[in-house]
C-alpha cells in the first residue's frame, strides 16, 4: 500500500528527516513521496522549489 503526502503541482526537491533531524531521503524532481517501507514514527518533510527556496516543512505522523 502506498502512502502519499500532498502532491506538489510541479517537480520539487524533498528532504525527509527523522525525529532526530537525520536525513533519510533526499529526492530531486519529485512530485510525491511513498512511505510504505518506513517504520511508524514522526518525520519532517521539507519541500524546496527548483531554485532551492523552501516552500514548506511539514511534520508527518506515519502509522505504517
């Protein structure tokens, strides 16, 4: 089962970090994120535009 967060209208760079601030994924030119292989937990997702400007950061609670 795929678990997607909000889709971006155009490709963006996404960084997924764990609760300790460690980077888990650094996705370039992505429009969606699949968390299906991740353990349950709290994650931080930062989304950047193609110029590297931060669009937003979201806290994700993934239940698995």
